């Protein structure tokens, strides 16, 4: 017996057993590399190599509720309790992008790429080329706010190339990031950065053909637990919990609603719009996502410029406002500008001005204020030249690209690219360039005026102190001093252009100028001739608003085209289990079923879905300690006639003396079970086992697709339960009591198991150990 057991456990070789500092609640293997991302109970993200070398640790400062990898393994998506989805760079953990798509905790993430490369009519691979890099240098990065240090945002985000790798989607296969929350909302984003759809599973309903009367079933108070997008992007399977209600129309004017018990349900969504229009969506997302990140560059630039100039003006007024008090103390009926003009004209210097220039301000004070103001002016000019202006120019070019696409109505109107909205956004993008040009001229003039004014003050202080004139003093222009005192001493045109006031304050422009501008604008085929009356900040607000409106149309259009295909009630959730439904082990995966030859218009191989989950013991009478497996759920009746697998299910009874801690679907239709012994005296002192079951060899039974209130199809299988036996399956004993999660890598053939005593055990699942021998 001992020899048989030794032979039976050989396929699962223990690679290593390592301690972990904190208990792990989420773990996912990188799909392309030997990397394991883990989330601790205190919401820290750890990235380890296969040999358990830690690469980095980051903490967002908020509770992490879900995690998944980008299909190419170069980024990690993290769902937070506040509804935010953050993307991290795998190289160093830096924050790439955050999207606040949800209002509550994001409990499930799934990132899938198009499994089939698109080919053109000649049979060659068709890729979308982004023309922007041919005409522009690399896009500018977000300027750093003075005083902000790395880590202030919760993640590491100090790289100047934060967005470049993420936004280089022209080199990626088309991919979709799906996220589900506790309130039943599911969001979709292209490349993880461009929102393209949002649906609420409460709004979906399916007919109930079991009833003689017309009736529909819909979910209420639903919470998403698992989302899984198929490899062809055509179907999304959602496991959720909620109450199934039935709206029955008994007569033309009378309807009745009945509510069932809370249960675990599965629904499939038709997301074929992603595959059918992937080329158009790829191009729109490529342009729009880059535009949105450049909008962030402009926003950050305006924010930094406003702060730097405000700080400089605070320094100026902090020194020069004291002159007004001195004028009042000396009983003079004048203002600082008049006193300075009197000094400039050669009249007698008043005691207030003399005291201010010689005692209060002095030569050192003038130089300090001059350095603050003129230095800020130079910093603003650099931000405009290195960040703001290049971003605005690239935005204008990319909007022009989108404008060209929007005119191809046959292809792009169907995904919501509205020509009129894109034209308006393109015009606004051009206006922001004009505003930037005006700001550069105003800033240059103001800085020149300040510099001339300070040079004159230095000359005056030398004369008042009867000191010899310094040949190194810069010359000044008296006329410019007069202009400064009349128009700039107590006014701030730079701040006015940078400040986004809530009031509709307009910049005064002459009627003749406005009429001339109107004629030129209309001659160019545009409509906005009031841009000169708006500030740079106001113009930016209008640009943002126009972009939001233009990009919202594809979002709403695609959202309406995501349809509910079917609803499958899995099992009722007793009151005790309903509150713990989020901890029920469950897994969804898709496999290529090459055993049947099915000619499809979009796939070389038929995809077959497998849905596995643990059934709570109190769900059905006579069914306990069981695992349900459903397959073929995404195939409708038409697909079944074409040769696809019909809806089938099987119930597996866990071996006596064990309970399921977690499960995961594995490659080639296999399911990995993590089992704890139930005979142990305490949870921490028991043992566990890991078992692999060949799912496609199980005796599946066809079940009906009809949906009805409190109609649980798996209950029909209680007489045909398959009892698993430890001696008949591939099993590995584990000398620890284990807990979820079970992290299985289908590409690498390894599994990571976490013990109660804060240990991580990595096993090789392949029988041929050479397949993964190079992992170390």
C-alpha cells in the first residue's frame, strides 16, 4: 500500500516550501513569465520570482479586493474597495493609470486578448499603424508638482515613462479588461485604459418557457463574484449571487411579480461586438487613450504653473503691500503707483517711498523678489515648451485622425464615433493651441515688464542711498515702467489666464477685433469666434467637456450592444451561506475543443466553457460536500445544432474526511482541488491534499436551459453524483492545513498553495518535470 501511494503522489513534485510574512488572500501567476503576484491581508502587493526572490512590494493605502494580469504579462490590474482599478508596471510596481469605473468594491477582474490575429485580403497579418510617432517626438510626460515626492500617491509613480509602455497599444493585440463589483455592475475597457462599456446585470431578463403565461426572470440585489471573457471576446460568463424575481404578465393590464430565494446564478453575456468591430475599436481606443493621457499632461501643467506663479506673486505682494501701510502712516493721500510715478518723474521722494525702498525692501529684497518672479516666469515658459504645447499639438493631430475615421460612417458610426461631436472636439483642440500661443506672448511680456521694473528699483535704491552707480546694473526703459505701474502692479493677467474661475468672467476684447476674428473663423469653416474672451484654463475646461462628450458616445453605444444571452440558476444560498457567498470556491475557464470539427466564422477551434463551484451543504437536501461543474453554457440552441456541446453538468462528491478549500480549472479540461482533512483536532494541525480530476472524462448529464423561479437544475443530478476516491485520482499529500487562494499556472504547470501557518508551497503539476525545469 505504501508503494502504491508513493507512486501515486509522484506527479506533483514539491519545488519548495517557504515562509510568508503575512497571510495571502489573492495570488495570480504571470501568464508569460515565472512571476507570482500576491496580495497580503494588509493589502500589500508582492511580486516574486519562481525561486521566491521578491522583486518589489507596493501598498495603495486602500483595501485590495481583486487582481489580474494583462495577457502579455507586462502589467497588473488591481481592484480596490473604493471602486478604483489601478494598473501597475510589472518591472517596478509603478502606477501606470487609475480608472474610477465603479462606486463600490471591485471584486473580480479578467483581462483577455484577441486570440486570433486579423488577416487582410492577401492573407498577411493586419496591424494598425499609429502614424503619430512619424510626425512628433515621444509624448511629453506629466510635470512634477513642486514638493511632491515619490510615494505620495500610494503607489510608486516616479518614472517619467509612466504611460508610454501602457499606451503603446499599436504594438498590442486587441484586449479587453473586464471588472465586476458588489452592486452588479460590469465595466469594460480597451487595453485597460479606455472605458468602452458598462452594464448592470439587474437590467437583464430572460424568458421562462416553463410557464404557460408570459413571464420573464431577472436578478435583483445581485453581486458579481467572477467574470470571465472568452478567448474570442464573444462571450462573458458571470457568476453572481442575488434574488431571482419573476415578472408574469397575466393579462393586458395586469402583471404580477414573485420573488425567489437568494441563490448563486450564472449568466452569459453576448459581447460579440468586441470581436466584430475589434479593428475599429482598436483604432479609436489607440487615439482616444493617448488623447486622454495628454489631457492629463495639460491638466497637470496648468496646475503646476498656477501654483508656481501664485507662489511668486505671493512673494511680490508680501514685500510691496507694506508700502500702502507706510503711505497711510505718513498721512499721504495717494497710492503706491502714484508714488512710484512721482519718483520716476524726478519729483521729491516721499518719506514713505524712501523708507520702503531703503529700509523695508533694500537691494537684497529687490533681488530676492526679482529672482522669485522672473524665475517663476522662466519655469512656466519651460513647462509650456516641454509639456503643455507639445501635448496640445499631439492632441490636435490625434483628433484630426479621429475626425477622418468619423467620416467613414459605414464602419465607425456603428461603434458610436459621431462625426459632429468629433468635429466639435477637433475645433476645441485647435483653439487650445491658439490659447497656448497667446499665453506664451502674455507671459513673456509680463516677465519682461517685471524685470524692467526691478532694474529701475535697483537704480533708485542706489541713488537714494547715495551710492555710486554699479556698471553691472541692467538698463531699464522708463516707458515700460509707466506701463507696468498702470496695468501690472495691481493686476495679474498671467494668473487670470491660468485660473479657472467658476464665474463667467470674460476677457475684454474690442468690438472691431471680435468682428475681424469672427470673419476669419467663419472663413476657416469653424464656428467658435469667442475664444479670445476665454482664459486658457476656461478653454481647457471646454476641451475636456467636448472630449468627454465625444468619447461617451462609443461608450454608450457599445454598452447597449452587450446583451444577456442566458441565465442559469446554480444553487440556493441558505441564510448562513448567503453572507459568505464571496468565499465560495469557484472558477471559470475556456478550452479549445479540437475533437469536433466546427467551421466558425471567427474561430479555428471551438471554445468550450467550464464553470466549477462548491455547492453549500445546506443548498439541497441529499447533496453535501459536493462540487458542481457545468459546461457548454455559452452555446445557444443554434450553436448546438452546428456541433457545439450542449449544456451539461455533473456533481462531484469530495472524498469522505475532506472538505474543499479552493479549486481552479487547469489546462486540458482538468480541475485542481485543494482539500483539507476534516478529522483534524484543530485547523492548524491537520493535513491537506491536492487532487487533479480530468473533467472531460466525467459522466456529464444534459440539463434543460429553461429558467424558472426556484428552479435549480443541478438538484436534478442528486441521483447521479460522482464520488471521488483518493486512490483513483492524481493526489499529493500536503503536511499542512491549507487555505485559499490556490494559484495555478496553466502555462507553467505549477501550483502555489498557502498553508494556515503562513507558508507557501509550490508544486510542479506536470508529470514530465523537464517541461518546467528551467523555471528556476
